[in-house]
C-alpha cells in the first residue's frame, strides 16, 4: 500500500499565491513609469547626440570662418602691396621728364597695377562674404546646440523624477515628471525645427 500523502505547509501556500500574483496582478503604476523612463532615456540619448553634433558642426564652421578670414586678410595685404607699387609708379611718373622712356614706363606700371588690384579686391570681398556666411552658420548651429542641451537636461530631470515617483508612488510627482518630460520633448522639437 503505497499511497502518497501530500502535506501542504503555510510556506507552500504563500509561495503558490505569490506565483499567481506575479502573473496576474502586475503593478500597472510601476510598469507605466518603467516604460516612460525607457522612452525618456531613448529621447534623452538622441538629444545628447544631436547636442554634441551641433556643437561640433558649429566649431567646424567657426574654424572655417577663421581660415577664410586669414585668407581674406592675405588678399587685402596683396591688394595693399599693389597699391603701394602703383603709388610709387605715380611718384616716378611725376618726378621723371614727361617725354622720357622712364616716364612712359612709370605710366604703364600705374595702369598695370590698377588692373591687377581690381581682381584682388573682388576676391578679398568674396572671401569676406564666405566668412560672414560661415560665422552665421556657426551661430545658428550653436543656438541649436543650446536647445538640444536644454532638452537633454529637462529629460534627465524627468527621468530622475520618474525614479522618485516609483519610490514614493505619489500621483502629483508623476504629473510633475510628465510635465517636465513634455517640456523636454517640446524643447527638442524647437531644436529640431531650428527655433
């Protein structure tokens, strides 16, 4: 006669109920906050990436503007040198006899330097326009960088508030975290659209 008897203790009963509760009564508050935290972490990572990218591009264009400014300065120095040669040729023409070969050479040099100066001036002005364009682009990107950084900050604060909300289970704190998260997402939208 080998009948098996099953004896259930209070511990077995508690374990069985805990197992059923885990499958049926998941905490919806904690689940929602966990999902929100995961979504915010993803958005925060994207904002942080865009912030760094905007900053790097702003530095690139600022560097480009500095290089072009040096190039424009070189062109203006070259223009000034041609102007000084033109002035010396004018002085030579004024001091030489009017019908001499030297006078004719000085007059020819004056015209030559006048013609050489014009393309140099035009090139220097064109380069200065490139400097202004690169500076403007850099400033716009730097403004975008600040917006992305502000969005990242707000989203990180919202994540911290979500963690505190999970611990305290306060609905008002959950609502504050939603508001801060919304402000972060709106700021990210402003950065995306260049506002």
